[in-house]
C-alpha cells in the first residue's frame, strides 16, 4: 500500500484484526469522515452487502 494516509487504513485494519472484530461490528462503529480509515469501513460495507445480496 502506498499513499499519504495509508497508515490510517492499516491501523484500523490491525485493530479490527487484533480484536477479532466482525464485519457487522465494524459497520456499527463510528468512523471519522473524511479520513482514510473510513475507507476500510466503506470497503467492508460494500463487500458485506454484496455477499448478502447473493
């Protein structure tokens, strides 16, 4: 990963992984906007709803 705020995205993913957070819990959490960490929750939301739509 390369970018100005990539550390924010990695940090959010690491915390979620360490806490064994589910996708549903991540979606319920508050994410500051605009922030790159919010991109993680948006990606999870997109994947979560795509899977449930099938």
